[in-house]
């Protein structure tokens, strides 16, 4: 596998810089300059932390059962509550009309229910893609997308507010990281998507919105299990895809989950040097480690991973790169999805010409027949891959 970096082209709109923008690494944190005039506040006595109330939107049926038993209610109440919380997606305890008023009051004292408001909806004139700006209580804002094709509706779900991984071509990366979404918030997001899709059925879920799912592993897996459960949202695991920027421990953990969920890996460069330039996560988990993890995943699960490859003009679209990608794909049990770069505000990059895309594809296809070109949807409303961001989030 060639490991040398290809020579860098002149960026499209930033002639002064010859490499894509990289955000400062954690090893060089920005320090606030010391200000001698600043008075030190006297330290407060540590406050006793109140145990936080459980969010019913993030509990499994078994956990709901233990919860109702603690309230001296019969176990079957858990099924009734799950029905309101997941199937009907109510936004208040008062709507749970088959529960007594007393129980509804106790629920509202002892628990919370993640709720989101759809603040904005944008619909693509080109392909009907809909983008939702959701606001959770506490004013956290995220974006989620509904993609529609002839046969199915797919919800593209965010897992974090922002992202830590700073891929240089991605708008979410440019936003920085605010916080993880809770399992309840992720489930609530799916419910908002389902309501917006109605009367059509939300049949598929992809974790390809804002954030790195494996950096929020436990909450994402909890949400996946709730989405998958019969008592939950009832979406088949085979109809869900988790996409990772190359979080090796996450891939290895997923291999042990015994779930039929699909794994997609954003490869984006077939050589370590270029990959690390485009995706700082590659400094932490090398290409060799990543490919090892994908191989392990396929061996453990018998499942075919998808390699995603965003074509960036003059960066990763050369015939040498196509060969290197084909070589990798040929070694793995995988499919390859090629997509063109979607413009972000940080436009160092550009999409390749159609001709380059086609010749790249045919070159990869010679050794890897499972390569396809995926047409990005919703890019006219900034709902395409890598375009999601909330610049003025309230968190
Ligand atoms: N963090 C996860 C999921 C979010 S990104 C991951 O990296 O996979 C979802 C997909 O969008 C990834 O495949 C990513 O490579 C792609 N992507 C990011 N920025 C893009 C852009 N500007 N144009 C096209 N695809 C992009």
C-alpha cells in the first residue's frame, strides 16, 4: 500500500494555505492569559448532588418495570408507559390517559420525559429531503434529516451536539464539540423524525448526522436497542446503520453486541498520511489499526462493512488513490460508497468533475465490484452529508 502523501493542490479559495484547515489538537489547548487583576473567588463548599430523575424516553422495558415497581405499581404499567413514550411519542405525562391522575402526578415528580420542539423545517426542492432543526428543553439545538426515495424513508440521526473529531471537510467538525446527546434525546429525535415523515413510515435509521456515534457509545447503543425493540420503535436492526470516522474501540465493541446493525466507516483516504491530514482521528487510530478492526468486525459478525469515501478534488481522487482504495476493499468483506464532497462554509475543498468521479469509480470497480456512487441528497438545503451544523446552539 503506498504510504506517501500525494502532493497537495492549491486550495480553492485560500491560496495562502496549502493544507486543509486543521483545528488545534488537544495537546495545545488555548489558555486564557493569566490576569493578575482577576480576583479569586472563595471556593464554595461542595454542594450535595441531587440524584437526577430518570428520563423515561431512555429506559428499556425492564428498567421501566423496575421503576414502576418502586412506585408500588403493578409491572404491567411499564408496558402502558412504553406504549405512550415510544409508540405514541407523547410529550407530557398528562397525555397518558389510561393511567390514573395520581400516578401521572407521581411520574412527573419522579421522572422526566425528553421532549424536542421542531424549530425549523427545510424541504429540498430538488429531492424532497427534509431537514429539521430540533430544540430540546435546555435549549440544545441539533439538526436531523429525513431522506426519501421511491421505496423508503430514512431518518438521519445526530448523536452529539457538534463533534470532537474535526474532519477538515465537515461542517459539524468545524462547530467543535458541545456535548453528548442522551439516549432519551436520541430516541426523541427519532420520534420527531417519525412524526414529520407521517403518514409515510420511517423505515430506516442512519447514525450519520452530527457527531461521532462511537464517542457516545453507551447512549447510542441504548437508543439503538430502544429503536429496535418491539415495545420501542420497532425498527429492524438491519434497517439501521452506524457510521464512524474510524473509532477503533467502538468498532471492536460493536462486533460483540450481537446486533444485526450495519457498520459504515468513513475511510476517505486509503493511505495513512493523507488520512491523518484530512481526519485527525487517524493520528489516534492508524489506518492499519482501523483496517484490523473492520476485519475483526466482519470475522465476528459475518457482516459486510461499508467503506465511505468522500471525493475531494485533487486530494483523494487520483488514479493512485483509486488503486489504493481498491486494494484495501479487495482485502476486506465490504462495500464501497463513493460520494462527492458537499460544499461547507469552510470551503477549502471542491467536488471533482463528473468525469473524474466516473473514472475513479471504474478504476475501483475493476478490483472491487461492490463499489457504488451514492448521490448526496438535500445539499441544496445544507442537509447533505457533512453539512449539518448549528452555529448558535443554546447549550
Ligand atoms: N462521525 C461519523 C458520522 C457523521 S459524518 C462519521 O464520520 O462517519 C457522516 C458522513 O458524512 C461520513 O461518511 C463523512 O465522511 C461524510 N461527510 C462529512 N463531510 C462531508 C462533506 N462535506 N461532503 C460529503 N460527505 C461528507
